[in-house]
């Protein structure tokens, strides 16, 4: 059976839109300092908002989106929304490198993506993403 002529295009467009929204959410996390705040310790939405001077409701929405996208992990999904704690998942240990906030420009997250040439970052990240 052959796929419909527009089927592949529709799936590609949907993936592109989802990717664009995920990229925008990552940019928001960088600009508001949410990644930097999570690099130090796990946090609930109210804690993250308090650490960064942002609104807890928006922090919660962002944390939940990041968890659904697989960028963050939730410790206990059954806890109340404002009690859920978020962190970087163990599967990304080879993808994130910690850098001091003193050395990082203010617009960079404390943990940043390794470039393809450093410590076989892409190989580890793509292997982690497949499992």
C-alpha cells in the first residue's frame, strides 16, 4: 500500500511545527534563567519561579512542556502540580556539560549542549535518545 501523496508532507510539517515550538521553549528557558536554576538543584515550579523572579504558573507550564518533550525528568508524576520536582534526566548525562555561571554569558544556560567534537557528545546523545 502506498502512502497518500500529502501524507509524508503533512507529517513533516507537523514535526517542523513541533520542533519550532520546542526550540522556542528552550529559548525561553535560557532567557529566563530556568535551565541555569535547574543546574544547581531539582526544583518545583514555585521554587524555580522564586529562584528566577518569574511567575510560578508560567514556570509550571514550561516545566511540564519540557518534561513531555523529554528535556527534563519529573521525580513523581502523581504529586500535585506545584509539588512535582523537575531535573535533567540521567539519559542526558553525556549531552550536558556543566559550566560555571561566572564564566557563562548571562544569556547562556549553565548547562549547554556539547559540540559534536567534544567528548563524543553527539554519539552519546543520539544513543541515549534511541533508548
